[in-house]
C-alpha cells in the first residue's frame, strides 16, 4: 500500500511540474511578443 501512495504522489508531483513548465514557456513567449510589438511602435514613432 505504501508503494501505491508513493506512485500517486510522484505522479501528482510530476504533473504539477509539467504544468508549471508548460505555462511558464507560454508566458515567456507571450511576453516576448508583447515587447516586440511595443518596440515596433517605438520604432515607428521615432521616424
């Protein structure tokens, strides 16, 4: 019974880590796109 609990705990931990990694990658990509968009506006305003 103890090994069953350990497997479930490990599975939950692995899924939580996977979720955090996947979410942060999308957030960083979105932030980069936002910065690029703002940079384009600044570049156009300086012309």
